[in-house]
């Protein structure tokens, strides 16, 4: 059978039954082509060892040892993963640059009798596609942003809108972070590259001729930066503002951040992280409220003295275009549902 070099594009990825990333687990973990599986021909330690020998000692010796290790690992992958594949199975293989690692597996699979594709340029070529899309092509999409003070159920509103067949993208979900200082609950965020691949995949599923609704974020979500191309169209996008009282927002957040409330140590650490911005006096006050488990008062004070002023300042600085305001009242499921219907009507009228 044959080995075919494939120029990367979204359609090419659908022409094969399986996409195989033969890079090391660490490389795969940092980022990979969507839907690809990892069958490394060298694990992390083996890759480091071969690289050291190649650069510092003897290239020929490095190639010999590399061949031995690669052969062993390919044998394991065939026995454990590929034996059940039928003769008409078509795999698409890639490594870092589309070089020796991908060819090693492709050669053996083609000798077995499968038609095999190799991504021309490997992961690097896929990364160029993602970067170009996020820098340039994303500008073709139309956005509407959900704005509003902290605690106005923007993430929940996105979920309800999605159920009503409105196109949405949840940036905080893709970044695995709730956006604020309290959004980090010890969870691991994806790498910047992985986040950008998530974004690329999400937008590729959307219709450019219809609005995509997203939350109005700052340009960073935890440790993740929003790519400049997306940030530029977010800054110009019309916004729908969600509105609710301080008390209702505080009660809503107590439910949303229940895991932090249960973890006193984590809660205190997050409060203390605001000291440089809010000063020692406020930190002491907030810690006392947390210690006394007066979470509703804590939430209201945090929003009144920290979050709301920052939101107001950001709104004035960026001169954001608010096209409508939705009053959520007690932020009940019923009110969110009604708010979503209003937003759907607004979008249909644009």
C-alpha cells in the first residue's frame, strides 16, 4: 500500500479514519490535532536521551538506539491498539515536522497493507493553520458579548442560549477557569497552544453568517491570554448587559463557588491574593467574614469594593457598546430563561 503526504486543512482531517500523533506524551499534552490519539514512537525520557546523544556525542549511535526504541514502541502500539483494525482502515499520522518519527510508523503500517497519510510539515503545519485563523480569518465572524457585573449568571445564560440553538462559545470552559481571582480552584489550565486549538475547533463549527454569543472577558482568563485577533473583534462587538442586585448576585455566587466555600484554606488564600489591590484593612475584614462563614456579606463586600469598580472602570475605558440590558431579578432559572428569550429576539432582529 501507499504513503501519501497530506497538506493540512480541516477537510483533510475528515478524510481519514483515525489521526495518530506519534510525538512524546509531553508534546501531545501541550497540544495536538483535534481528535488525534497518541501512539508515541519515543516516550519523554527516550526522546530526551536520543536528543542528548545526537547533539553531544555521536549522531550514528543516536540513530541506532533511536531505531531500536522506535521499533519496540511501534510493536507495542500495533499489538495493543491496532490489531483489531480492518484492511480498509485509513490512518493519518503526524509528528513534529512530518519527518522520521511519523515515517517510521507510516512505513510499517503501509507494509502491513494500510493506505497511510502523513501530514506535510507535521504538527508545525497544523499550528500555522491555527495561528493564521486566529490572527486573520476569525475577523469574518460576528460576535455579541454578554456583559455585566460579577455574579450576573453570564455562563449560565450561555448554556441556556445554546439550548435554544443560538451559537455560543464559552471561553472560560475552554480555559478551564471561571475568570476571576476566585475562578482558580486548583484546577489545571490547558497550555496556551491547547487553548488556541480549542478556540480554532469551536469556531470552525460555527456559521459565519450567524452571530456567536460569548462572555465579555478581559484579555486574560487565569494564565491564558485571548489571542489578539479574537480580542480585536471582541473589543468592537456589541454587548448585551445582564443586570441584578448586589444581594441576588452574592447569593448566586455562593452557589457557583460552593467548592471554595467548603475549603477554608483555599478561600483564605484567594482573599489574600487581593491584598496588593485592596489593601490590608479590606483583606482583614474579608478574612473575618470568611472565618465567621458570613458568605453572603463577604460576596457583597467583594463585589462592591473590588469587582464592581473594576468592571465600571473597564467599561468606561473601553467605551463598550451596550445595545440592551436584561434585568435578571433574583437570578432564578425562570428569570434566566426569560432573559435568554429576550436575547434570542434581539439577535433575530439584528
